C-alpha cells in the first residue's frame, strides 16, 4: 500500500482528471469565547433596516429563481 502522502497525491490527480479542484478554507472557530464575543459585537453594530432590506432582496431573488427555473 502506498504511503499516505502518495495516496493523497493519487486522489488529487483523480479529482483533477474529473475536473475537480481542492479548496481549503480557514474560518474562525466558533467554539472559542473570543470569536463568539467578536461576532456578538459585530451583530450589535448591524443596521436592522439594511439587514431587513437584504433579506427582502434574497427572498425576492429566490422567488424569481423558483418561478423561472427550467423544467
């Protein structure tokens, strides 16, 4: 059996042949108290009118997509 690094290389090659590309994301860890505090502080600063407007737009676009989806 190939070494783990070789197996990963082979897997990536198979995915590339299928037109796939690996994507790695690094995101804040919500388990950390410092992250939760930062998010809470950002939420407090949100403009409720702008958030409502954004939600209405998302709902309108999703309705448009649903009505105009090819069958």
